[in-house]
C-alpha cells in the first residue's frame, strides 16, 4: 500500500525532479506532486511524495526530516488525510446577501 508523505519548508526553486531524486535514496518513489499557486504557477513551498511501502516511507522520514535542501530544512512526515472542505457553492451560501 502506498504511503503519502508531506514535505514542507521547500525552497521555491525546488523542482519535482529534485524531490524524486532525493527521495529515491530512501526507496522507490511512486509519485511527486509539487503544490503550485493556481494563478501564478509558482511553488507554494510544499509537496506530497508517495512511497510504495511503509518501510520506504519510514526510511524517507528518518533520512530526510530536517535534511537541508537548497538552504532550507525540510519537514517530512506522513500526510494527514485531506479534509472535505465542501463544495464552493456551499461555502458561499453562508455569506450575507445584500
């Protein structure tokens, strides 16, 4: 079963290829998703990396949490499940109408 890791405190110059190369030292990387701003396309400074096994994920955390990449100390841990934030229309329905 794949394990998704959160990778935070990334330099804005870090690329998906940089992360794939780095995390491959801990095991086989299933996917890398560098999170970018919708409007500008610039990195938001965090990413998600999927490893194929729990063992590889734990190795990645042990090796890379606090690792210095591009002058930034990485934060690596198991990603929390995404919360359901509701649809856009349901969020807007709570606004007062004039």
